[in-house]
C-alpha cells in the first residue's frame, strides 16, 4: 500500500483486517474458546482476593476469631493457586496458538512468493520481501498470543474490579474513578505519539533489511572498489535513524508508566483521605480501606496494559496491512484454463513474430521468428543487450510476450502448465546459484527422481568427480552460502552436473562457459558432446568457438534476428557474424 494511504489510515482500527486475521485462528478455535473461558475465570478470581482480605480483617481479625482467620487464609491461598494455575494454562495455550498461526502465515507467504512472476521481483527488493516474512509476521505474535484475548481479559478485569468496588462501597468507588479523565487524556496522548513512531520505525527496519541484503550479497564488489567507508556512512544514517526512533519510543514509555503510577497514587491518596475520617467516626471499617487500596492499584494495571495492547494492535494492523498487501498481489503468469498437465516434446519449438518488452515501453525483442527441431543445437549470438537472454526467459516462461506466438509441437506455451513445461528444461547460466546445502543436494535439488548413483554418474561424466571427492565429505560436503568455498569453475561444473542429472529434453546454456578458466573449459569441452548428444539445446555464448558445431546460429542485433544459418554459411555472408568471428579470432591470435 502507498505510504500516503498508509499514513492516513494508520490511526484507525481496520476491522476488515482483524476479520482476515481471525481466519488464521479458525483451525485452533477449540483452544481459543478454552482460552476465552479461562480468561473469564482469571479475570473474576483476581479481584476476589482483596474482598476476601476485607472479610478477614473485619470479620475475623477485629473479632479475634483465629479459626475463622485460618479458614479465610486457606481460602485466599487456594484462590491464589487456582488463579496462578489458570493464568499459566491461559498463557501457554495462547502462546501455542500464536506460534501455530505465525507458522501458517509464514508458510502461506512463502508459498505465495514462489508463485509470483519474475516481473514482480524485478520491481521489489529482496530485503523488503524478507521483512514481510520475518519482522512483519513476528509483530503479529503478540496479537495472536496475548493481544486480542488479553485485551478481553483486561476489560473483564476492569468490569469485575468496578463491580466489587461498587458492591463494597459506592462513595469510595466514585471517588476512585474521578481520576479517569486524567488517565484517558494521558493514554490518548501516549497512543498518538507511539503510533507514529512505530510506523516510522518499521519503515526504517525495512530500509535496513534491504540495504544489508543488497550490499552483503555484493560484498566482493564493495571491497574491490574500496566502497567500505562510503557504505558505512550510508548504513550509519539508517542505523542512527532507527536508534533515534527507538530512543523516542523508550522515552514515551518511560514517561507513560510512571505517570500511570502517579495517577494511581493520587487515587490511593483520595481513598486514604476520605476513608480516614470515616474510619475514625465508625462509618467505615479498616477492611474496606485495605480492599480499596488494593482495588485502586489493581484498577490501573489493566488500564495501563490496555494502552500497551492497543499499541500492539495498531502495530499488528500496520504489519497485517503489509502482509495482506503481499498476499493480495496477483502478479502471476496465468495459464490457459485448459492448460495441459503433461505433454511430450516430439517435433519442434517455434517462435512466430514474437515481440516482447519488460516494461511495456521499450521493445527488447521485435518480430522474432525461428524454429528449433528436436535434437538440434541452436546457437544465439549478439552483442550485450541484443535480447539473447530475453528469448530464454520467454521460452522458460518467466515472462509472457506481448505479441506473436511461441509453441512446442503446435501447442502455445500458455496452453501448457508452467511446472510440466519447466520440467522438460534445464538451464545453466553464467551466474551460478548454489544453495547452502551439500554438493549432492545442489546437483539433485532435492528431487526424489534423481538417485545418488545418478548424481555420481553425472559428476564422473562431466569430470567434476575428482574435485568433489577431494573435499572432506565428498558429495556430502556442505557448501557455504552461494558456494563461495568453491572456485568459479567448480561452481559452474556443479551447475552442469545439475543439468546433466536432470536429463532434460531441452538444455539451455546461457553464457555458461564465459567465466570458466581454460583448464576447466577443456574439461567441459570434452564432456559437452556427451551433454548435448541426442538432446535439443540452445547455446548462448560470447565465445564463438563453442558454437561452431551448432546446427543453426541466430545472430541478434537490437532485438531482431539479422542473420541465421550454419557457421560456414554465416561466414560466407560476410555480415555481422563474420565481423564478430573475425574480431574474436584476431583477439585470440594476439
């Protein structure tokens, strides 16, 4: 939601949001009902103790009735034990319910994030999305575990206290609650100040997460260009802003709670002043005075807690607004209603007058037409930005094209569900992404269809087995984040093994050998024929030597196919391809 809307709506309780949050409580409704019952009991037992103390003082201590006093003490102890036991059960149940609700929300958010299109990720920083799944969900913890139910408990406690007070002495009750207007003014002032601070604080935390995610991921670039000092200064600005907002929040809390205690003390002083004269004249008993002092202290505790829980509710509203904003985002690639769950690639892939733009303004591809027959190797060459990777993005259906048609055996891509389509494809990119898992798990990606033997065979076939088995745990060696413990060439070899083990019908190599050293490239070159054997493949490469054997070469320039043919045919044309080839040939010769 936009910042201006968020700011204007922040001071309201959105009951539609509360209704949507309550949906997450439905699977645990029996526990919620039990918690409500325990809430009613715990709120009724709390004000019973002062009343029992009044009875003990007036009916037994003043009359010297030791046996009656002993009985009432046992009753008070029993009430205290029962109250503590019920409160323990209430706390445990609500924390259990809260944690389960958070688990459900995080699971739903993560599943939703995986369904969103690549275009959505192009527009939204990763740090912001991480904040939604972590910080914003964690804010809801207090709401589910103690917020809503305990707000009910505090309200019930206030009503029970007032009821006991009126039952004990009407005039003293009226005197005690004379400080309520002052309490309400203080509470309103506190809520307004803290509400704005928490909103700004969450925005700063989101900025900090985005900043950290981006620059820690790019730490090597930061170091090589000596940007540590500059980025330290930028982070210091965000960090100081977060600190200042936290200190302001602490300041208002530090003011609020002593002020509540002061108002409570004023109420107690009023009670003492009024009761003193009445006790001396015999109109009032000492037991009533003791009970009212306790009631006045008890009364302001739930009022104070309600103010804090209202802030919790406001925070939860802001976080849930962000969470549901993400869940309501429907930036999906839509399959056709009758899209195929299964299909077999038997004949050819065909592009027909395909045009595509990432932002609907600047065309990246214009009227692209070509076909790839099953078993062929097609190479795509061209300058940086010519649209080579965009063709791959469309074929993998990361994006949808604006016009034209892409089909497999005459079936348009939109008429094939995304999962079965991508199961036919293996993509090896220049920037290899390895997970913080074992080497084996990075090759099979957790697929039960790829056995340990197939993982090992893939590594042996592509020459990766020697360096893998040289690691302490071999294929069970646990990689660091993004595989930083391996060399660039080793990471690329693992990505080749990943593609080989998947045994795809269509293999795509997107600049897959551009960052590999000569020795590793020689290893891959020896295995490349086996990797491409009897397999349809698309090869994108700057190194033209790797695509000479292709059945067809497409030459892209500014989003259009300018030339296509075999290596020899394109050299004879003496056009763009010939110039690219001669340029690289001269560089190699030098």
